[in-house]
């Protein structure tokens, strides 16, 4: 029988069911008892009191690596044979009758203990955070009460935070580095009094941080789910205001529990609002921060530094490591064991995801929806698709063309694509061996790269670039080598492009008409790219999704140049041409030597594009050149209207030659941070654009730009 816990102890259900489990007991011990040893002795007193009152003695199993050793307190209150001290897995055989467990957070131990102790009713951990334990379904299924040491560590962790704050304010990390180099240079440092700290999560630990910070003269803004008041805080806001108050922060302290609501809450947008001198301090859970975004901010010097007591990755990326050596503009310190404070190693995300984030374009679309603005961020038209396509889609559905098409595309669509390339560009395309229909041009790009590059290969990428190209290259295991398109004409330096090619170069990604610059590459530029591909035996992967949206110049598929048909993968699709971005129908034209591998990857990535919509796109391609000319003329009129409007509004827009985006300089507005400007624009004016830095590997190159 399980003795009742202290009378009056508060229990907060965590995803509780009708049986009430699992639960977290949130009552804190008295201040002088805040240690694991004292907490264990209290546990022993509870059980001992129950025994004295006639409640059967309960067996306790103890298995923890906690620095304190609470077994003594338990043994003092209970007979020796009721306490099982587990040193390793071999001792678990004695835990069969245990009803109480004192154990840590290691998931492998938790699961083994649950298996070994079928009578377990109460699980106590000497940790404050229990987010990983709540995820263990067996606690709920068996109705096991889950308690923690809430309040036991607030003082020591709050002091830990203040140590980071004092170290940052007094530049101790720089003095440390000088000491190792046996150098001395005086550093700038400043007083804390009057500076602002934002504390995200004002519970037991966060509340103590607020108290200590306010005591030394910091102005403290607390971010708490329930709002209200927090002693010592000058202001309390709810989490939906985090980005707003982050702009005021000299120190952003993360002290919130990890929940679905807080996961990734310190996002790229929040970090983008912060001052260049501001520090991020995380003593909660690593997954609350968008770590790739933090890496970018540190590497680009967009924030002053970060002090991390916990983080998701078991190691930082090379870009994060490089950030630690940038001096006062970009510093990082960390303590604790990487990864263990968040989840076990086998559940950590793959390393390939650490160098990119969620789409900034889609993030701005969601932000626009939140504020009810006009969405000029995401590239989709605001007018209807051609009637011929919609009617053809209806006919195909009514004709029950609703099952899988051939993996590499319906014959009707492949034949239509082959005719189109022959009529428009004089290309000889075999629909049986060279065309693969994909789920949009986006899938076409990743399937192509997965098929043609190996880990260690290099892929040349012209920047600014459509945001998928960098992550696609990372996912494929290749190394992107970036070559800048230099403003204001957005042309590449021929010598820089030549230098980017090497024996390791496997491919170059060419996007013309270009997103986001609007450039339509000239024949001379394409001929240089072609010559380098031939010289270095590299493949040209061309994204030509905007081929029919042009205002200046001529669209030249690089595959039509001498020697390039056998080494070019041409990508296009229906999304932009026919205003059906939600249909996800694209295609690849490649020589048979490449198509075979691409088709295999495509097969196992998506199986195939939607069958009835393939029939509809085939009907759309029959509209021919007259339709494309009309489309270009309509977009030209829209471009000219938007250009005039942006100029009147005070922007410095760059006239695009193709595609349907305009890249603008935001310098006239006095902003030097594109993310801050984009967030301000959608919240204050109600118009969404995309921060220019999201199109660059070197974010600083786009910090003065926004794309509409």
C-alpha cells in the first residue's frame, strides 16, 4: 500500500486522465532543506510516519547518480530490508516488490526500473524538470504518481544565471582568452544597473532570477503564461509578447519548462528582434531555443553572446564553434553535459538538420495570418488558374483517374512536356527516358541532389538563392560553395565563379529567372557556367520554374548550349506558370544516364505526383505560346504598379527582369536589421515581406534587404 503524501501538497496534473496520473507534486521544501539529501529524508519521514500509524511498510528502490546521497536519510527511518540500493542493472532483480522509486531522468534507467518493479506506485526524481518522464506512457498507463524536487534548486541556479550576467557585463570571457594567450588588453565593460533583463518563465527558478536581478538594479520583465505579477519584476507579459520584449533585452534568460507551447519559442524571429549587444542565457531546456537560428545570430554577430547550461545537440556545429572565437561581438559559454538535459542521445535530431531552420518564407506567412495582413512574402498568385486546367482536373477526377500514375509521370503529361520543349526551345526530349514528373519543383531539386551527389562533394550555389538550395545540399551530404551575385546589377564575378569550381565540384545550381533578385541570366553568363561544367565534369542543375514570367531578356535553357544536354538537369513545373502552387506538379528533364537514378530517388521519396492533376497540367501545356506571352504581359503590369508603390512608400526597389518578386533596400527607413523590419512591417503596417538575409549564407549580405 502506498502511504499518502503530505497533507495539503499541491498536485498539478500533466495530461492527466480520469485516474489522475501521472502527476507532478509541486510543493517545495523549506529553504534550508533544498538539497536532494533533505528531500530524500522527508520522503523517509512520510513512509516512516505511515508505518507507525499501521500502514504496511513500503519498499523503496534507490537508483540515482545525484551528487547528494539520500540513502542515509531513508535508512534511518526504515528497516534495512525495505531499502534497495541499486548500483547497476544486476541489482534490479531485487526491485520486484518496490512501490516507491527514487531515481533520476535517464530514460534507459527509467524504463528498466519500470519493467523490474511491476508494483511501483510512486516515482520521485531529485530533478526539478520532468518533461522527459511525462513522455513515458507507462506512468499514465499504470497510474504511477510522479513527483519532483520543484523549488529545490532555485537559489543555486539563479546564482548561476547571475554569474553568467556578471561575466558578460565585465567581459570575463575575453580576459579568460587573454590569459591563455598571456596577453593583456583592457576591455570595455559596463554597469548592470539600469539595463534590462527578460526572464522567460517566472516559476520557482525564474522567480528567484527576477529577485536577484532586481536586487542589483536590473530592470526585469517577466514572461509568464498566466500573466499577473511577479515580485521584483517591473512588468509581466504573456508569452505571445516574447518577441516584443526581446527587443528591449540586454539579457534574455530562458527558465521556462519544455512543453509543446515553449518548444522553439525563442525562434529566429525572437532572436532577430534582439540588440547586437544582448546575451541569451538558457538554464532550462535546449529545445526551447531554435539552435540553428542561434548559431546564425552568433556567427553573424547579431547578438552579443550566449551562455548555455543545456542544449539539444551533443556537439555544436563548426559554425557555432567558430562563433566562440569572435571576441566581444560574439561569445558563448556553456556548462553541464551536452544533450543529457534534454533527451537521450538516440533521440537527438540528425546532424544534417543543424545548419538550417524552418522556412522563413512560411514563417512570415503564418505571422501575416496572425496579424491579418497582406501577404507579399510567399510566392503564390492572387488570381485564378486557367479554366482549361480546372475543367480538365474535374474531368480526370470524374473519369476515376484517381489511383497511382506511373511513378515517373502519366504518359499524357510526359508527352505534353516533350512537345513543349521542342516547340519553345528546339530541344529533343524523349518522354520515355528523360522526363520525370515530380511533386513540384521543390521535390525535383531534392530528388536530383540525392541522386547525383555524394557526401563530400561540392555544389556551387549562386547567392542570394531560393532558401531551399542550401538545406537541400546539406540533406544530400554535400558542401555548398557560395558565389555572390553582386549588387546593384546582381551579376557574378567570373573569376570568383571560376575559383569556386574544383576537383570536388559535382554540380552547380542555376536559377533563372532568379528568385529573389529577378535576374534573367544572359547567354554570355550561361556560356561561362557551361564551360566550367564541361572543364570540371560537373552537372548543371537548373531551376527554371519562372521561365514564362519575364520582362527583359530571353530565357535560354542551359541544356541547349553545346555540350550541355548530357550534363544538365532541367527543373520546372506548373505552379507559377498556371497559378496552381497547391497542386504540386513539377518535372525534371535529364539525360538517361541521370534520369535512372533520379527516378529511383523520386519513387522512394514520393511515389508519384497526383494523377488527376497531371492530366490537367497536360491540358494546360496545350495552351501554348500565346498563353505564356499573355501571362508575361499581365505580370509586367503588376510589377510596374508595385514598383511605383514601393518607391512612393520610401523603399529603394530593384527592377526585376523576371520572376514575380521585388528585392528592396530598407536603409531609407533607418533599420539595419531586416528581421526586425519585416516583423515591424507586418505587425504595424499589415504587409508581410521576407527578410533579405534568409536568402544568403552570409546573413550580413542581406540585412538591408526585404523581398516582396
